[in-house]
């Protein structure tokens, strides 16, 4: 009687009555091995196999349906709630993607189209998906499968969990997670491809945690450019700028949200039609739910409108500076000197190879006169010297823990600007050997004679291989 342990003790007692005492008193005391009448074992087996009765709510879809042809009811799911599905699925049984598709909309915009075969169509990947499917038999096993699915929306995260009983009787498990939601509610529904779905449960549980609308109280601007080229509109010059808005509501509630440029009102004083420093004035006048605010929040910043300079792409010579075995010592190997004309930009590019032994074992850019009198000498590692260097502002985004290694094999594009205002700027755009983008800037090198400005490049324990002018142009455009 191997299934006897599937029923509670009180049910066993009800079936056997007082004979339980007699059975447990037999030699060996083995309650499960006593030879009982066959009708008892048959009764126990039938009880163990009973499934709870289900009520069919509705049927939708067909095995002849094309992709997303049919649809279940739309359900609105608020923060803190769970949508519970139970349905039986009949498919064409031919391809993995034949079956249900879980769809999620946010404010009328589709956010998720999750297929039943470990794939999300909008992202075109299986990111966030986990399953234990057997793919060799998957299409056949999903034909005639039963699904107990939960869709949870909580604290900015969407989660789906599907417990599947395949037509073979095998149980499978499939989950999906996606973060980054901020909407108060989402719309959830199922669609299909080549599948009929019989819906037995479609129920939302949990208490909706509705966040009240809140007023903006402060704003911080992000990614404000230091300069803007004359002739650009504010929107063009501020591309990429965002704002972080803080909201406050009743009972001390607060919230923080990033706002895109399109939702901000921007002006400048004075007008950007002239060169020079400007005051940027930014206003935002929406509540946390996008309604009109009682009063706007204001933030300001400064930027400078600058001249648009003609660009010259050049190729330094020789094609290689520094020994390939990194044996070249300091100030012993140089490129040729190339003049940077007044009010122009000069661009060149190279691949930087280094022994990675020290931060300064890389390329070095020299700004000087025709007679070799130096204005400034700058390294790749946010450091330099010279009569004009002390006035400049060096900035970078290096990860110093990996700097030396990523510079060995790095692709470097250098832009030198002769402003015509007795200053020069050096901007370096770097694609490290790790594939990440880095920047090094030296802005405002002063004391420059705009009619007598040249550059050259040297190394220490490094090797530079210059691109052609066409290559430099291509790299600059890619940047």
C-alpha cells in the first residue's frame, strides 16, 4: 500500500475505523505493509488522484491564429498587486514560439512582449528569463499543457512566474524579471500565436499601493555642456541634458525622478546669438504624476557660446613614434611639428601601445612655437606643465585602477583648438583596450600666439602608430 502516506491520518482512521488499533499491533508494527483488502487501496488511490474542480471562464485563440491575432482580457495591475492566471493551452505543436505571449503596456506604450519559450520580442533577447525547459520536446509538450502563472508588479519591478505541467506530465518552471518601472499601474494581457487558451483563473490579488500626486520642490541639472557652438539652438546644444526633480507630498512623502530635456522649459540670458558666457534658466512645472504643478521649480547654470572652427585632419610623421619593444626613453623620439592655424581645429589619431608599467608611459602632446619654445606639455593621465598649463582646467573620467592596462592598445583621437583668443584646448577621446570610452581634456591653455602654434607628439616607454588623415576623420566622426 505504497500510497497510504498521501492521505491524512484522520482520513485513514475514517476508512478503517477501529481496525487501526489492531493493525498497528501486528508483529513489526508496520502500518504500510499490512495486507489490507483491495477495495481500501483502490479507494486511497482514487482520493489521492482527485484534482480540485475548475470552472472554465472563457476560451480565446485558435491553433490557426497568426502572431498576436487573439487576446485575453486586459487587466490593470497596480503597485503591490499580483495577477493570477490558470489556463490550459493547445498549440500547433510545431515551433517553440507557438503559444502564449505575455504583453505589458505602460501608459499606452508596449513595454514587454514575453513569449512562452524563454524570449522577449521587444528586446530581442532572453535577458531576464530563466527556465528549465527541455528544448528537444518543447513544442510537443506545450501542446496540451497547463499553466499556473503569476504576474507581480512591485516597487518598480515586473516579475512573471509560470508553473507548467506539460502534456507529458513533466513539470517545468519559467520566470522573467524586468526592472525600471515608475508608473503607478501597468496593463497586462495575454496574446498568442497558433494556440488556443482555456482560461480558468484570471484574478488580481493584493492591495494596490497607490502613490499620491506630489508637487516639485527642487531641481538639479545634469550634463550641462560647458560650451555651445554659435549657430546651434538651445535644444541642439543641450542635447543629453536632464534634470533630477525632487517632489514632496502629504505626511512627509518624497520622491525623486529624472526628467528629460523635452519636458523642461529652457532659456538663456543673454541670447545665444552672440559669443561669450550665458546664464541658462531651466523651469519644470509638472507634478510627480505629470499634472500641472502649483508653481514651477527653477534651476540655473552657466555655459559659453563659442565659435565654430574649421577642422583640419592631419597625419603626423613618422608613421610610428617609439620603439615597439617600449625601450624608448623620455624626450628621445618625436613626431614632426604641425602648425595649427588661427581659429581652427586640428585632429589626428593613433593607437597607443605601452609597457603599462606607469601612468606616464603613454603618448605626450607638446604645444610650442616654431622655434620650439613650449606653451604646454600634457600627458594622457591628467597631468602637464609649461607656461600656459597652469591656467588650464584638466578633466578626465579615467578609472585609475585600470588606466595603465586599458591604454595598451587604446585608440586615441586628439583635437587641438586654436581659439584665436590667445588660448588653446586639447581634447582626447579614447576607446580603451577594454572597449570602454574615456575622455581627457585640457581647456584654456593660455599665453598662445595664435599665429605661431604648433604641436608635436613624444613618448616614454611607449609606441604610437598614427592613422592617416582619413582615418583620423573617420575616428572623429565615430566619436
